[in-house]
């Protein structure tokens, strides 16, 4: 969130451009490891290469219940020649405080299982009694997948920043995150961030889909301890989300977002379930049938199915089912059973 009290009276305005929650799914760097919309580039510049296809989103927020800090944001992403690109514009304006941000991000996949990205942002801040100033900042991030269902991320926010009042306007923040997808529809991520001016911050975030089209999110950030809750409803390419965040000393924050497109990141789980096998359809050509198909014939079983395949591999295809009488264990009564389920072609 925007820091409400910017060290009042300090001419340098340290930490003027703190991270903002541009969507209900951005409660810290842990949540940004599994991006759900283009707005994720606010915390994860590698997101445009992780998101599927294209999409755009629009969000509105009221931090700490303060209408004068009400924020609007729009974002979009697409893929051009294998490179993911995204843009984000956000701002808040009142008689005493206004802030505007315009960011562009680009990300690509240098290696299998690795995504790297960077974003360049231009920002302008105005506070009654302090004046106005602008700044440019560069962010960078990488996300790696060392194994299916396991994700590692890291980067630097404010890697480079122009000054404001004699100090870096975008506080340099080193961050690292780790996430796992134990089951399809369940994502869990942890993060640690080290801010240039405000010290360390730790976070945990999880998303769960109890039903297709419904996504629940919960997160926690330390220093001070803050909780976040999110609910998303997906219907085809459209989605609507709402988020609520707590603060120990201030009122709660409300965030809403609408999105359109095929953008949500869908990581594969640790254990991908095997797709169901197609049903066996009779009659079968004995010369091309598999052991599973032969085993499906009533009264045959795996032993006789294996014996038939072994005999065919040694003697070649048959032109009539009567030749199967040469298979050990196949007698006239078994052959009559096979006639109802097999052909010889």
C-alpha cells in the first residue's frame, strides 16, 4: 500500500514510492509468484511471460478506508514474437495527495523452466505542503521452475531509480519467493523482502479453487502484521474479484477488479493425475489389440491376454481366430468366448 505518512517533515521523502496493491491478488511478493492478471507486473516484472495469451484488467481500491487515497488501475498483457509484454497505469488524486504511475514490462524465457523480466516505470507524486516530484525506476525479476509444481522467484524493485529530494525515490527492495502447487487448484507461496528504508518483510499467500470458476485467496504480511482475503469468480474469459486487507492500526482496505482474456497463470501440480483411459470398444482386431484390451474380455484375464500377445509376437498375425487354439491355455470353449469379442483382420 501507499505509505500514508512519508516520514513527515523529512525533506528527502524517503520511500515515497512504496509498492501499491493494484489488485486483490497482490498482497505482497508471495502472491505475485502466481500471477492471475496483468496487474501482477506491479510486483513481478516476469509476469507477462508467465501469463497465458492476452488479457487486461481494471481495478479500484480504497486503502485503509480513506477515500482520499482511492486508487484506479488498468493493465494489459500480450505476447509478441515470443516475448511477453505488459503495461500498467495507476493513480490516485485528491486535493492533498496525488500519485500516478505508468509502467511497461517485458519478459522472456531464456531457458526451459526459467522466466526473466524487467519493467520501467515513471511516477509522479504530489503532497500538499511538500510540493511535487517525479521519478523513474527499473525493476527486475526471475522465476524458475526446478521441478514440476515447484517455483522459485527473486529480483529487485528499484534496481535503478532517479532521485527525489536527494534520495532514491523508488526504495530498493530485494525479494525472494518460493511456491509449491501440491494439488491442482491449490497454490502456496512464501516470500521475504528487504526494503532499503523500512527493513525486512515476510509474507505467505495461498490460493485455492474449491469449485471450477471459484478462487479463494488468503495471505499474511509481517511488520506490521496484515491479513488479506480474496474471492474471484471466473466465467469464461471474464472474471470478477474482491479483496479485503486488514491493518493493526488503520481501517481495512477494499479492492475490486474485473478482468478479461486468457491471462491467468495455471501452474501444473506436483503430481499430474493420469488422464482416464478410453473405454474398450468391441469387437477388437486380435492382431492389433493391446494387453489391456484383451484383458477386458470376460473370462480372459491378464495371464491369457499376455499369452496371446506372446504367441502373436513369435508367430505373426493370424488370418482366422481358429489359429489361436495354438496358444497355450486357449481351448475350444475359450475360443468360442473370443469369437464374440475378436476379429482377425
